[in-house]
C-alpha cells in the first residue's frame, strides 16, 4: 500500500509554475488549465490548453507534471507534441479563428 503525502504546493501554485514553464517554451495561445492532484504519485497533473480570444479554449494539447512538494516541473509533453495537437485543433476551428471580428 502506497503512503499518501499531503501536497505542500497548492493547485494555484502548480498552475502558475506550469504557466511559467510554458511562457519560456511556447507561443502565447498555450496556457495551463485546472490542475488535478495525483496523490499516489505526489504530483499535480496540469493540462495544457490552446485558446484564442473570443473563442476560448479549443482543447487540451498536452500536460505538465508538477511536484506536489516543491513546485518543480517533473515532466511535460514535448513542444513538438503540443504544436502537433494545436495544429490539428487550429485546422478544425480555422473558419472561426480567421473570421473577422464583429
């Protein structure tokens, strides 16, 4: 039986750390969404989403794993993975993305 350790890092801190990680590596349309705790692994699983103004979130493109004890990014989907999924989402929503503003 695994020992569960209470996180010392809050969901908001994990999301902020994931956003810092993204700001150094990805374009501005990528951001961290709502983290979920994985108590058995002792980590926060933070979805990475693609969003556009007016349209909002188009979908999840990856995930960042943040330690629940130290705010350290332990792993993340690669830039190539996230850009590939983002390209598919862009193609699916191209008409709405490229529509003139009202």
